[in-house]
C-alpha cells in the first residue's frame, strides 16, 4: 500500500522533477507504518530519496518523500531563507528545518504556509501565498503568483510523469526501478 501511495502522490519527486511531495494515508498500526517506511528508505536511499513521517494524527500519517540535495539547494535561495526566517526557522540546516516543520505541523491544525518551500514550489509563489493570498494568477499543484508559463509547464510535466509512473507500476515495475538517481 505504501509503495502505491508513493507512486500516486510522489512520482514527480521520484523522477527528480520536484524536491518533495506529501500525502496522507491511514495508519492503524504505527509500528507497522514505521517499519514499512524504513524498508522503503532502504530501497530508495541509493537513488537520493528519503521518506519520513511528518505527523501522526487521528489514525492518519502525513508522509514526506523528498530529495535532500534538492531541498538543501532550494532552501539556500535568499527568498526561501528570508521566508523561513520570518516564520522562525533556523536557516542553513535542512534537517533542522524539517524538524521545525514537523513541530509546526504538530502544534497547529493547519498547514504552515511555508510548507511549499519543502515541496519545491518557487519561493516567489510561496511568498505570494503568504503575503498576497488573493492575488494568484493560476492554480495547479500550487497557487502561482509569479511565472505562469514556467508553472504551467511544470504542472504538465508532473501530471504526465504521474500518469506514466502509475501505468508502469500497474504493469509490475518496482518502486526502486522507477526512482531516478540524483
């Protein structure tokens, strides 16, 4: 089940098109979920991917699949650093930023607005969502406030990637064979 969810919700991250992806799934047995994630991490680590639980709540788990190298690069942009500092993050250490995101997710019922930075969304769009909420131009994987053409192309790439990964997974391709090495 976990592998199927990863394919359905994280294919663009597996294909190096996006820094990270998140999805919610049922979690009736916490230890079983953690064991499954450990096994998936062993499968995908060589491809530059990590999977971790961001939050467990009401029998559900919020799962984060990401590429640490891409995340480190994304979080180093001046605008991303500024946005994270505004939200109280300690910049310069992606692992620490993830830990702080996990804490914010546990403490608040809503998703923190800066979460887009952990998913590879353009910092200008995350900034727009945080500061000019109603001024978005188009909406796809995220609300776009800046470069509509680039975002539209990215939305199309991600949609096609997901369709192809689902098709190949249904034909029997394994999770690790579909993951692209970074």
